[in-house]
């Protein structure tokens, strides 16, 4: 049923060749360039099948057995299944699987716990805080009074002394731990201790590491945080969407913060796809995958450092690496442009205590393709050569195509 089966592609091609060509072009782009964006992955065909299913037709405002629409008997079962699987996977008492995205999950967490004007302590944006952690361009920065903690200038690691100091001084209503660019494990026990000391809620925004948590390759925030927010589309390898985990005492507040406070009808096709992804993530094969993602990231980080890039914190515990390309003579934006021209796709990010932009990359997608540590070494060497301006883009592209050709994301 997914758009990448020949049958569905044919139906679409006949009815709307313009859109069909765009879908196929994107599939070709994803298959023939190197996907090193830390927040992306390749879902299974089963996840795509659920996304492209008739559940997309169903309106289902509310929660199972308490819907505002008729005909929800089947989608109720799909949502209950997704909730059950999420709770089992992460050891949570309650899961809300309706959040449309990671940002929606964070918005709902704030809505469940805070009032406008409350003080919140979170990692500052220059150090890897997400937009929803207090950006003035985002609802969070407008409605709440954010105080930002940072990272140590020498090590790049979260400055725990500063976190404790700011918490004591500002007495926040909530403390947020989680980042878009922090490559190391977060010490959830430490954040819990500080939150308890100042009487704050602890919100773990585990959008990035949640897939590693599922595979047993990163610490689980669930035993420590009042609310865990996550995305389902990064290492977790599910559909684009969000999820919230919490204890029984906050379950109703969280559910009401999602619907009716911040969202309308649930996207049942996405919820079914989340159920599929949770099922996949509970398998031994996924645990092997999650550990390989980290092994690949460590290897890639090591070889990038050998090639002369400055790797933040000296390496990684996760799927994610941030690095400064300045030692190779170029700023992050120029490096990203050269890499894009060669078919190597990654992001720029702020560098803690750096002037310019760095590179942010991850190994979730290439590991799904089956690449291992030898390929990581090859990618690091190619990446550094392209950033330095040699070889010619065409030569680099050919090498990228050789690699991606050997590891197709969707072998036909
Ligand atoms: C830490 C963190 N929080 C929230 C989000 C937002 O997720 P979404 O883009 O699904 O809204 C992200 C996305 O990368 C993230 O890394």
C-alpha cells in the first residue's frame, strides 16, 4: 500500500503524473545521496504502508471510547495498540501517541504543567536547545520566561554546576533537559535531583535519543522525568510525529493538553504507523541496530577528527556528531554547500563558544542502509576531501553513488 510499491506508484502515475514524478524523484534523491542529517532515518515499508492506508480517511477527535465522531471502533484499537506498545517499550505508565510532532509534544507538556509567565530552565539555544526551549521566535519564548544553561567552554559538556546555580537562583517551575545537538548522554538522575531540590517539574525532551533508548543504547529518561517528550521519526525509525510519556498521575493532564487544548483530530494513519514502529523497535534486531548506530557514530567521529575537523566534546555517545570544519579552512555553511553538491546531505548547527556554524551529522539513516564501520571511515575521508575542495564534485558524486548503490535504503 505504500507509495513505493509499484502498484501504488502506477496508480498515482496514471492519475497525477506530476505528483508521482515528485515522489519518485525524492525517492531517487534519498537513494542516491548520503543521508547524514541526524534527525532523519528510513522507515520500513510496513511503516510506509500504515501511513499510506485508509486510516488516513478517519476523523477521530478525542481518545479511544471517548470520541467526538462515530465509526472509531477500529482506530480505537489501533490507538490502544500504539499506547500499549509505547508503554511496554519505554517502561512508562502512560503514553500519548497523538502529538503531531516533537514540537507539539513539548507544547502539550508545557500546557500540562505551566501557566504563561512561568520560569523554565533549559539548555540555551546557542548550545543546542530546540526552538521550543525558549526561542523568541517560538511560542515558548513568548509565553514563558526561559533561563538558559550552557556547556563548559573547554569540554563542551553540560555545565552541571551552572544548572544547579541557575535553578537555585531562578526557582523555575520546570527544568527541560534535551537538545538538538548534544552528542553525549544526559545525566537524568542529576537533573531529577536538581528539580527536586528547587521543587520544579522535570521535562526530558528526548526527541533525538529516544530510538537509542528503545534499543537499549542510551539511558532511559522515563524513571526520572515527570514528562518525556519525543519524536518518532529519528533513530526510532517511525513515522514523522511526536509522543509523550508520563506517570499515571499526570496522564489526564497530558491527554487534555494534547486534545482539546493544542490539537484537534488525531492522525490515525500516523498512529498506526507509530504502533508498527514500536513493534519493530521491541525486537532484538532493533537493539542490534541501535548499538550499531552508536558504534558507527563513534567511528565516524574518530575519523573526522583524524581528518582535522574539531569534534565537539571529542566524540559522541549517541547517533549525533557536531564538528567544526574551520580547521579545514572553511566555515560550516560553505562546507555544507560543497557537501550537498557532492551528494552528502547534512546540517549546519551553532557551535558552543564558536563564532561560526559547525556541521551536525548522524548515523541513523546510513546504519539502516546496512553501512558499518568500514563505510564510516570511507565517508569521513570523502567528507573531509570534499570540504577541502577536492576532489571535483563529479568524482565525489561518483563515490557517493557507489556507496549508496551498494546499500540501497529500499532494495527492490
Ligand atoms: C530536542 C528536540 N525537540 C523538539 C523537536 C521538534 O520536533 P518536530 O520537528 O517534530 O516538531 C526536535 C526536532 O528535531 C528536537 O530535536
